[in-house]
C-alpha cells in the first residue's frame, strides 16, 4: 500500500498559534484526493491516535479545491515553553507520512 509520503505533494506542519499546530496534506490531483477521501483513512480518529490528543480536540477540514486536508490540534507545550522541542511546529507532520492508503 502506498503511504502518504509516496503520494502527497505536500505534507507539513506549522504553528497555528502558540498553542495549536496545523497539519497539511496536499495531493497532486483531484483523483488522488478523492481516492484518499473515500478510503476514510484520514480522519479525526487517526489524528487523535497519531498525536495522542482527544478526538474532540481535532479539527479536520477537507478542502477539495486544493486537493487538501488540514487538521489542527493542540500543542503538548506552548511554543517556546521550556519543555517545547519544536518552537515552529515544523517537525510535527512526520507521523502522518507513514500512514498507509489502501490501493
């Protein structure tokens, strides 16, 4: 099965605020996006499991005009806190890259 890293043109993360991170996955065309959407793999449940946050705290948005999914989740530590390991939230997308998409 292909993984997101194999079929997405963009898989990234960034701060949405000092207390939120947003995850973006963009596919190359509508056909690929529709296939992923119909598989149901990218869901609030998946994001909840991958990032250890309650499902109720996951905001997942599909944006078909851009062939994209966007998820916003709370950060474990505020950006810049002593315990923070990723001030810009730019390394948080890694768990998404290994998610398998049914063929």
